[in-house]
């Protein structure tokens, strides 16, 4: 049985069916991300006023790496232009250029996911420590282990935590005296003094919960889109020889999804990194 | 977008795509640049950031996704989506006023 309207437009919609399908899907995606944005707004306005981590229910600021986030935004924007150029190349019957632009798009997708993985790793190795005397510190544990908590310390029979507080970095940036920097650089903490230890994982704070939910869902979309485009780039490209118009339409629908992924990131970036 | 393109038409479109690409990069630079400018009002900061993001999303949807010259069926679909999305955001803003104030 032949699938109808893969190339020619239906009279009632004026569109081939896959295009109607992808737009319906994108409409549902708008509501999915819309619901999560709505959650973000409510969590944000519901946060306590003041500075985190001193006030644990306040909203943290400046925890995400802005230069890296900016670079990743540029990578995703670049992938949007390459995917539209891949489609335009097919429209101009230049299959070689299609292969080039689609390859570049996949490279950008790989770059985006790799950078996001690096950012996640940064968060999983970044800790908040609370001490019995009420002091709260953020920083890194020697060796940059991931996901440690008090139970990990007990299991590993660690008696002193080799901790590098963020205050050291801040002191260095502020140009404080070398002695002050040296003092802040390294802080061995007796485990008995620690009341709470957690890396920046979703359960640590509502900011991280919504950050990981939004960015992981977005990253899944990037990976899904990249898999479809990899198919169109390699085995699926055979269709160009047998049914070029249908293949061009497939690339267009995949491209529409990819642009939507870019569009979501355009809002995610300022909301999570800058505001 | 109309499904019949001449090569000349496409070349014109490609020029537009390149301009949109540059505008998106400039928009990103502006968004990041504004982060380092400290406005007194939080509402103003959020409004400017969302305004720049909206222009960027208009460029992506309008030109890369060809929404500025699409068929009526797609506009009808998106109008329905827009109604539900705006309703959702309206409910969110409405709910914000019922939020308990958390004191540290």
C-alpha cells in the first residue's frame, strides 16, 4: 500500500501530510515546554528573598557558566542555519552540499551535547557543605568526585574532607593578599563537623531541579533530532536516488523539529543563565 | 513556504537566512551584554531579556521555519496552540498572586 500525500499536497490543507504531522507535534511540544516554563516561574517567584546559600530557600544566581552557555547558544544557532542550508541545497539539486551541511549540523549537535555534558559534570562535582557552627560553604572536594553526601563519607570511612571553597576563587578574582588566598584555597574539614553535604544535583535545590529537568528534556530533543538527521545523512539518503522530492520533504520536517529545539533554547538560555 | 522554488528564489532566500543567522548572533551578544548592565528594576531586566528572546524566536520561526509564508492550515493549528499557551501563562501569572511569601 502506498502512503498518500508524501509529496503532493492535499487539497484541503494545501500541505503534504508529514508537514501537518510535524506542526501538530510541535504544537504539543509548545505546551510541554510551556508547562515547564510555568513551573519555573512559580518556583522562582516562590523563592525566599536574600542570598543563597546563606538563605537556603533563596534563588541561586551566577552558578551557571555564562561564557560556555553563550558558546553553546552560538553552536545551536549555527546548526539551525546549516540545517536550512541542507534543505535549500536539496531544493537546488545539489546533493553534495546537502551532505556537507547535514554533516555540519550533526557536528554542531555533537558539540552542543558534549558541552552540556561538561556543564553537568561541573555541577555534579560542585558541593555545598554546612557545618555545626552554622557556616555554609560551596566548593569542590579534592579529586572532584561526583554525587558525594554524608553517607558516602561514612561508607568510605573518611575522617577529614579535603575541601576547596569557592571563596578561594573569589578572593583570587578580587585580588586579595596572597596569604588570604592561600588560607581560603584549602580547607580540610573534620567530617564530624559537617551536618550536610550535597553536590548540585536536582534534589539539592528547586533551582537545580528545574534546571536539570528543562535542560535534560531539551538535550533529549537534541539527541532525538540528531539521530533522525544522522539517518537522513547516511542510510536514509538512498531515497534521494529513488524519490528526491519525498526525501527533500523528510529533510524539511526534520529541519522544522530542529529549529524548534533551537527556539526553545533561545528562551532557556536567558531564563536559566542570565536572570 | 510555497513548495515551488526557482533557483533564483532560493538564492534570495539563502541571503535572508544568512542575515537572520547574523541577527541571531547579534541578539545573543546583546542578551549576554545586558546581563552585565545592572538595571535597578528586576521587571525591566526580565522584560528586556524576554523581548530580545522573542525577537530571536520570531526570526527562527518566521524565516528558518518559513512561518511568514505558510499555508492557512498551519496558522490555524498554531493559533489554537497560542490560545492555550497564553491561557497557561495567564493562569501562571494569576497563581503568582496566591503564592505564600516565604520568609527566610
